[in-house]
């Protein structure tokens, strides 16, 4: 073997670089360096012809052996790297099914929304559909069509949020009565849950609160259907047969008008210190009445052919009563953890 063809030195340097390689890319670089087109080994093989003929054969054999060796070593090293990589990946993706679960935070409906869903469900069972209207409303729908004359105190700036352009934040869901009559005509059965706004802010009043309007228009609707519908709804919502009473009242858009009181859901009238009914035994939950002919007319329906009844329920109050929430403001202060911890004892804080 000639001096300049030091095969052992090539082998040694190859082994050295192989030992230092840890990625497939590095292996590839080594392959190119030794057995590539311009690689050390390839160059040596090409120069075999320059050797004296008696040395060529053994040198050729040695070089070919080294080339095979290099290829095998590279392959083996490649396999090793790939195996290690696979193992690493497998370990990183392994799931330990014996670990305890991290715990899930269940979402929950706001009690007012839940109340709304429950009452809508009950009313759908009685054949009512859900209608809606804008919260930023025109005076015309909010007052005029509802037989609320311009001198009525409800129109006062003290009670109503007005915009500069004369529109307002609806003070009740009743304007949807008119919008629904315009849209669907008679006969008609709708409920409309939604936000309403008044210039009120104290322990029992919030400037924004939730109502549900109901409207039934048909031929020869008797007063008793209204009473039956209301008591049916309350019994279904509270899950028990409650005593109720209708008190004569006044709304410009209904005649006659009534307010509905239900038996106190907390004490049933047996606790004179009851924090919910303050010892009266009764809770006021809704306003209602037979729709005023002027309102039916404003809805473009003939009041000589059709009549009906309408009601408005305070959804916040219903939620507080059903879920024992003592302070109206808790419903709006966004403290989610309060509701996540359940309603138990909520009324007492
Ligand atoms: N709109 C009335 C209120 O906000 C409630 C009501 C609705 C009364 C429908 C009668 C009929 O107090």
C-alpha cells in the first residue's frame, strides 16, 4: 500500500466523524465527504490506475472493503438515530391514563337566562311563539301605539332614557306587541323576553332589567283564559300549585288591567318576618289585562273582530324567587363565582 493511499487514516477519520454525528443531516454530510462524487474514498478509487499494477488489486480490495464498511456503518448509525428519535417522540406523546383528571369547569346559564328559557318552554307548550323587537325603540312603539298619552308620567325624562334623536331605550317589552301584530296579524300568540331600561337604581331597581311580554289575540277571548294561562305558567315554573290573586290595576294599554300576586314561595304566608314577602304572604309577579281596543287598532287589527290579553312578567324577580337570590344587584354584578358555587344560601348574603 503506497504512503499517499493511507486507508487506515481514512478509516480512522471516518470513524471519528461518525462518532461525533448525532443527526441524520450530519450523517448525510459524512456520506458526501467520504463516498460522494468528490468524496475522499471515491477520489482514492479513481486514482487506483496510477498505482503500479502489482499493488492495484490489493489496494482496490481494501478500498472496496472500506467503502462497504462505511456504507454499513452509516446505515447502522442512521437506524440508531431514527430509533432514538422515535422513542423520544413516543415518550413525549405518551398519555398516562392513570393520572387523575384535571377537573372541568362546567359552564352555567345565568339564572335570568335560565328562567327565561324555562318560561319560554312553558309558553311554547301552550302554543306561543317567540317574537323580538329592538331595545333602542321609537317613542311611537314604546308609548304612542300603547295608548300612553304624551302627558303620561312614564314619558318623563325622569323615567325614560332618551337619545338625542328622540328615540329611547324601551321602558318595557310591550312595544313588541305592536310590532308582532304588524308582522303576523291575527290570530296571534307570542312571548317576547328581553332587556328593558328605566332611570331607576336602588336595592330593588336596576336601570336595566328583564321582562317577558305575552300577547294573545283571537276571537272572543274571555278574561278567564288570561287567568288560566297565568296561573298555569306560574305553577309550571315554580313546580307547585300556588295560590294566586288578581288585583285590579291600571295600565294605559289594557282594560281592565290586573296585577298578579302569587303566594309567597318562601313562607306561603306563614312567616310575618319573611324576608321575601315582608309578611304580606303575597308576591307581585306580573302586570296584565285585556288589550285595549286602541292598541289592537294601532296593531292594524280590527278590535270589533278580535280581542285578547297581554301580560308582562319581571324575569329578574322570577329568577330571584325561584333560586333564592336576595339582592337584585347580584344578578348584574358579574360575579360568576357566586353562581358557580350554587344558589344555596344565596339569598342570605
Ligand atoms: N308593560 C307593563 C310594565 O312594564 C306590563 C304589562 C304588560 C302590563 C302587558 C299589561 C300588559 O309594567
